[in-house]
C-alpha cells in the first residue's frame, strides 16, 4: 500500500513539473512560433498563468 501511495505521489509531482516546464517553454516562444502552432497571445497568457494543479 505504501509503495502505491509513493508511486502515485511521485507521478503527481512529475505531472506538476511537466506542466510547469511546458508553460515556461510557451513563455519563451516568439510571435512567429506562436503563429506556427496556432495559438494566440491571449491563449498563451491564459495557459501560462494557470496554477500548476490545473490542466
């Protein structure tokens, strides 16, 4: 049981770290790249300001 809880908690933290990394990457994209991926500046700001616990 303890191993299951530990694994779940580890995955939980990994998910948060991935979200944080993705949002930092979004922050580093220039306008041209944002256009290429089809995301507006408003969508980017919205995604970047989400807390890490929100998908």
